[in-house]
C-alpha cells in the first residue's frame, strides 16, 4: 500500500474524470481548485480521519470547506454511487472501452 494513498494515479483518475459532471462555462469568483487536487484533499482528510477545517492549505488541495462542498455536490449528483458500481478495482474487471466507451453512461440508459 502506498504511504500516500490520497495520490490518485493517472489510470484511476481517467475513470473518475469520466464520471464528473461538466464544469460551468463561467462562474463568478476565483478560479476553482482543479478536480483532481480537490479529490486528493478529500482522500487526505478521510485517510487521516481529521476535521475538514484542519486540511493544511500548504498541501494545495484547496481548503477543507472547498473539498467538503465538492464531495457533497458529487454525492448528490450520484458520482460516488456510480464510482462504487464501476468494476475497476481489478484489471480483469475494467470496462471494455469498445463495449462501454463512457462508464458515466449506465448500460440501458440513453441520454436524451
């Protein structure tokens, strides 16, 4: 096991990124924290069993409040549930990109 389990590899990130809803074109305020960094912040807090407000800003994952809000939005959008249902834990169970090019689209569900 990695000594830094909050580091998300490129392969896993590629799967997760497909599940994320599109980012709004233009929103007021400062540039948002990148989704991958925010995910690292979420994993850091959960791994270390710490309060969100104690996430160190020097790690550059965004603030604890930002990470918590992003996690909450993703949970409400169903991203976390879809991620749990994805058979990506073992290489032999990864989706075949020829059959299911976009794991964010559930089989049998056609976007309108």
